[in-house]
C-alpha cells in the first residue's frame, strides 16, 4: 500500500488565487456552458415534438447537436453579440454620451495621442511588445480588438447563413415545398428576420446601458459610476 | 419503402398497401435528375416525378410521391402523409 502524495504546500493557495484572479471569465464561461446545455435540451425536445406530430424521425441528442437546426440557433445569437461588441468598440472612439460611464469624456474623442495610448516611445516596461513596434505591426495591434470582433461576427453570420439555409430547406421539404438556392435564401425573410430580431435586442441592450448608467448606480461595479458621482460626470468608473 | 405517416394515410383511405398503391396511378420514372438533401429530409427530381423522402432509423422512406410543383405553394402530391 503506497502513501498518497501530499499536495505541495503552496499549490492550494496559488490555485485559489488563480480562481479569484480569473473569476469573471470563469463565471461567464460556466454560464455559457449551462445556457448552451439548456438550449440543446429544450431545442431537442421541441424539434422531436414537431417531428412526432408529423410522424417524422426524431433526433438523438448527438444528432441534434450536429444538426443545422441547432447550429443556426446558436450562430444567429453569436453573430449579433459580436456585432454589438464590434460597433460598441468602434463607435465609442468617436461618439460621446455625456454622463455615461460607458463613454469617453468629450475632449478625448477620437484615436487619442500616442502618449495617452502608451505606444512607441511612450510605452512602459509593462506594455505589450507590439506597443513598441512601428509600421503595420503597431497599426494591426492597435486595431486587433475590433478586427477580431469583426472577423468573429462575419464568421458567425456566415455560419447562420449556411446553417439557416439548411435548416430552412429541411423544413421546406417536410412541408412539400421546394428548397431555396443560396441566392434565394439571402433574400428570404427567414434569414433577415433571424438577423434583425437578434440585432434589435443587442442594440437595445447597449442603448439601455449607456442611458441607465447616467442616472443609476451599482456600487462596486466597474460598469457603474461611483454612487456619489454626479449625473453629469462622464467616463468615470465605480 | 413508405414513411409511417404516408403508409397510414394510404391504408386508411384506400385499404391495404399491396392493393391500393398500384391504384394510385403514380408516374413511372426511370432516371434521377437531381437530389437535394438537407438533414434528414430530401427531395428527388426524377424524369417523370418528384418524390419527397425522410431518413428513419432503418433508412430512407418516401413521405410523398406523384408530386407536381405549384407556383409559390407546396407541391400537390398523389401520395402523401396527413
């Protein structure tokens, strides 16, 4: 009988510290996994209910997770989230909302000076290496957040288009109707309805947050102004 | 060969499959011109007919046959489920 290895003295506190340091991303990743699981379970149940009513074959969970029905339902939500972030990131460079912590101060409008952005000779010891670069590499890094958000938006919107056409045509055939070509689906109400219904909620969320945060507070949250901050104060965090 | 719903509809309306299916006057098709498959559903354009199918555990089965397209409306089919 071998003795169990004892954990090294510093492991547990370091791990607990790591959990605390990454608690925000871990929490939202867990919420994402939970919501996806809920969507898969309820989506499968709804699909199979309709299939049973039509005396058509039901799907297993694995079949549903790899189906175009599940893919379009996920992709249509993801593309709108990344579009929301893309537009929020870009528009807040130039557009101002006086009183909102979501906005820059009016005199900070635009791309800002190199000194304020800590690039080139203004980079500090802790700055990313690319902040000290020049030319296209600095330009690319300076816009990397918007570029990645934009690319993910385009990729997920494309996924919505491809999966959406497949899911739509599957239903068309069940209804004894002709499937749509790529061009026809690009003009189809199904594609644009899915797109716009997701976009409107994202834009509503940002507009609401921008305006609500002028007058309302959440103590301790960086998304809120300090409780005692004036309504007119702009670009301050709690 | 027929999907359960289609078989059920045929038998409920016209009697046993063996006797009623030949009486449906379905077109005799010999060549496949085009096949479109989306998930577990397919539409097959034959030289003289259009057939709709669905994939069950034991394979593809016909859900509708003897189908004729209509402008902006579902196909009208001689043989179909409920």
